[in-house]
C-alpha cells in the first residue's frame, strides 16, 4: 500500500468513527491546553523574576572586580571603568549601563543615628536602571554633578525622623583607617512598599562615596538589556571588552538566591506538566488501543488481502498524526484567548504575596504583585509538539498490536 493510499484510508477511518475521533481530540486538547497554560505560567514567572532582579539593582549583566563574587566586598574597584563604561554603552542591545560604588557608615540626625550603606550613583542613568527610584515619593532625585545631597528610603527617614532639607551627618572609615565625615542634605525620600527594600536606598554621588571611602572609581557597572531574551547574545558581545582584573557576571551569579527559587519553581511546574502529559498519553493510548481492538476484523481483512504489517502501522500512525494536528488546533482555540487575556490584564497576586503595607521582597528585590503569564508565538509550535508527543507516542503500541493481528484468529466465528 502506498503512502497516499494509507493516508486516505486513515483519514476515512477517522471520519467513519467520528465520535471516537472527537472524544480523542477533546481529551488531548484539554491536556495539551493545561500544559500550555502551565508553560505560559513558567515563562511568565521567569520573565517576572528576571525583570524584577534587573530593575531591582541586580541588572541582567554586571561587570565587577575579580574576587567580588566570592567576597562581596564594597572596597573593591573596577580598573579602567570610565573607558569600559563608554565601550559598553556603545554595544548594540544595551538599554542602560550605570556605575555604582558603596561605602558603609553611620548616618546621624540630632541624637538619632542608624547604620547605612551609601550607594554612589550616576544621577543621569541610575533612574533608568533602578525602578525603585524612578518615582520619588517626596522631593526629587539627584541631579547630575550634584554633591552633598542624599536620597533616602523611607525606612532610614523614619529611623532618623528625617524630612526634606534636613542636614544629616555621615561618618565612615576610609581606606587608610581614618574617620571621614560629610554633611548631606535630604533632597528626596523613596517609599517602595517594602521596608527591607527601602532600607537599601541611600543614594549619593559617586564622588561623595569616593571622598568618604578614600577609594575613587566605580565598584560595578550594572547593565540592562533591551530584550530580556537577548541576554546570552548580549553577554557574548560584551565579554571581549572585559578583561582581568574585571569580570563579567550574569544576574544568576549576582543573585543566586533568586536563581535557586526560580529553578525550584520551574522544576515543580515542569513536573506538573509532565504528569498532565502522562495522563493524556495514557488516555489517548487507551482510546487508540480500544479502537484497534474494535477494528481487529477490519485489520484482519486487510492483512488477508496482502497488506503488510508496516502498512497497518503506517495507517495507525497517520491517524495519530491527524488527531495530533486537530488536537493542537483545538487546544490553541481555548488556551490562546485565555492566556492572552491573562497576559494583557495580569493576575493580582498581592493578596497571597504580601500584606497591604509590606511588599514581597526576596534577596533585596521587590516583586510586582501583578503577574503576567507569557503569551507569544512560541505557543503554536509548542501546542503542536505536545499534541504530537501525546498522540503519536500513544499510537505506537496500538500500531504494533495491529501489525501482529492474525487474520485467521480475528476472522474466526465463535459458535
């Protein structure tokens, strides 16, 4: 039997047994659709985590001094950072690259004091890189080349009782072990919704940190990509620019706790998708095998007139492929509008993520309570792939069973 004849026979068989075919399509479409929704949730969670980390100060990529990854010391500085920063900003796909440096000290107002880590920033680019300071609750953000001013998180402001235009005194220990002090005027107060995140915000000029720490230059260059899914290609373009004693790091290396959380959640959802597909696979295999058993005499007649076992296998597999295509279309018909709507509107997880007055923060990163599952062109080939795995794999044993049909036994009439 030629392939074209086998295909016509298989399609005619599906039409003859329309009820069984529709039941198989509906079952597979339901399972594949659930798998697509789960995968869209996985991709959405990955995108949310990466964007939260990137916009929360981690960045998609970071250039840091060698040894920083092991020691996490604020005293380390980049070599040749100014030229490197300009080169990185010229790379295609870089949305923003901003330098930072840090120094720990004691911040005081009157009789109150609190420990603080001052972050030296480039005022022209920091608001583009860190979403927490894009909107200043009270006052304003730093201006380029401005010295002697500070933008505080609400946590520090409450501890000190500080308000706008208050004069704070910061005291640090420089590289030579000498005490350094500077007067800082509060020009802005930021409230993110998380006390922990607010406690990380104390922004001053890079030059102020250089004076207080006795160490000039930047401790890191944080890089955000134009396209979150272009991170690997962007890393390859930037890597040749970075040489010892500097090192290029990914967000996974900078924030391992977020990477571990994403990996564990992804493994759990992957297992859930696998279980769903296994259930669908068993259901389709059962339906296919039942159909083959009901058609034993039909296959026996075909074998009796000379059809080889390979042709019988081909017929059953073609039926599986046809069911897979129809199931993929049916799965997309009910999941694509649903996922698109969820992606467009978002799912509010605020009630389960955090209380009304405290945001959900992990590893110093504040997550947006509005979650968006991922909707995109990837759903179409994925639906077809999942449906084919379910239907074709489930058709293998029934196909083998059909090929081993004995015409004499199948056509025997019991008395």
